[in-house]
């Protein structure tokens, strides 16, 4: 009997088992992975008067807030494979400086050139963004609103907003159109669209189940919105095998459907073997940050590999003193189900230092490549980026393929497109 109970307990993560053994909480927010018959397990949870928070059919998972007794009963079901805590992921931290556009010498101080010689601008390509939201800055909604869908898993609002800033910062680098700067400050793909899912709260924390559910929502809408690129500007500080396996399953499904996923390398100290979490997985493009190109120098807070005998990050880009969009983090988009319009901003732009800027740069580049040819796979995209890359003056294990300059993209001139 003890041996049978021990086998059941193997379905619990060590941390969850410790919490249960010590009666730490009254209820536990957990992710339950099933091999089959997920509906039966959900019915059992509902009948026990516990709360189902998220269901992710593509992974045969459910997230629920349940008590100790129910957990011990669930692990006795053969279709329940594993149960673990629903832990947090974290937005990449940023250092932000407000700017006065009139006093900035943009010609001298712009770190990266987003212009290309192919007349590509990301038109009709949608970027899936799972972050803190997306503020309706004029550079994203004028002359046309390119935030074509927004879902809020945190507060349930129906309109775009960002109470933290991360989503708007990276959105500006990907696809700001320079509306308020006469085109001087704009993203790599200034006519791309955005499908924004707010899965992170105002403190930059997001539950793993919300992120996995967001990936599932994007997968369902790939065709309807022509989502070709997904950017995930967050990090995990642990290598939890169960959690990483769920992410890998999601990434594999999306990659097989022609989507390119971009992730930052993370914000750990920029030295060897500091990369962790989803940045170590397959079927993604992992991007690290540079504090400068000449001389080539890693950003102090950009995680590095190698890991699992793989060279990570895959590519690098500058991430310091980057111009991008500003927002009002106190803006609430609606009250009593009535839309409230965003207030006037004293400045539309800021300058930031953040390793997630580098990944946003590549998300924009991928939008240009998909605009050029819509049927590319992530392997095609990776090969094109590799062909277009420039090796930097730094160790190979830190840079892998180096940096891609937009002007150097490998594209046939015969396929030029008019705006």
C-alpha cells in the first residue's frame, strides 16, 4: 500500500509535495497535466466546489485553485500525469529615460538603423505579443489603428492599455510608425499589425498558465489575423522540467504552423552559462543584447549561454539607449463598460536600456521577411537571418551568429514591393 501511495506521489512536483506535506496553504493554484479525459478531471474539480481558472486543450492541461484533499484524490486517477504549482514568469526589467524630442540629436544618437532598401514595412503581417498590454500611442493607432485585437487576462478590459510599459516599449521597436516624430523614430516594421494579450500585471509578473493559454489563443487565431511572429518579452528564472516541457509543446505546435517565436535571452548577468528557462528551448529564436556594437560589448544584464551544448543566444542586437514609445501607466481604458480615451502624452517617446529591445528588433525583421514571402517556416527564417548576419568582435559562444542589420537582409531585388 505504501508503494502504491509513493507512485501516486511521483505525480507531484517536489515543491508541491513539500507544501502539501507541511500543510502550507488552504488552497493551491496548480497546473494539472492529463494524458486523456481532461473533461472528466475538470468535472471532478467543479463537483468539489473548487475553481477552474484556465483550460488549455492543446496541452491537455487545466489550471485550478484546489485544496490538499482534492489534489490527493486527483493523483489517484490514471489519466492525471503530473501536478505542479502555477508559478510566475517575469517581464524583462527596463531602465527608462524620458526625452525632449526637440533637444535630441536623433541623427547622431540613434543606435540602430531601421530603414531597409527593399521597400518592406510589415504590411498585413500580425505580431502576436504576450506581455503587459499595449498602450494606444498615436504611432500605433494613427493614421489607422494597427492594434487589431487585444485580450486582457488580468483585469478583463476590452480596449488596449498598458499599466507597466514593457508591451509598449517593445511594440514601438517592432512597429511604431513615427507618426509623432515625422518618421524619425520608428520601428523595424512600421505597418505591421498587433494582436496583444495582456498576461502580465502592472508589476510585470504573469502566471505560467496565463501565458500558455495566451499561446493557445494565438494558435486558434493564426489564420484569421495572419499572425506570423510571436514575441515573448519575459523570462523564467528556473529550469523547471515540467513547465519547460509545456512551453516546448506549445512552441512545436506553433512552429509547425509556420510561426516564428522570438524570445530574449534574459536579464541575468551577461556572463557564460547564465541563460535559463524558455530561452534554452528549441523552435525559438533567442536574442541577446549589446551595450555597443563598436567595440562589441554584451549588455551587462543580458543572459548568455552556452546551454545543453547549444550556443545561445542565436543572434544579438543593441539594447541600450534605444528610442521607443511612451505611455501613461495610469490610464484605464474603460469605466462601467464605457470606453475612455487615452489622455494626451507630454512626450510620445522615451529612451530605454533593456535586453528585450534586441528581441523586438528581430521580431520586426521577421515581419519584413514574412511580408516578402508569407509561407516561410521558422527554419527558413533562421537560415535567412544566419545568411544576413555579421560576426562581431567577441567570443563565438556569446554571439553565435552575431548581428543582422536590416539593410543587409538576404532578399532578391526582383521581389521589391511598392508601399
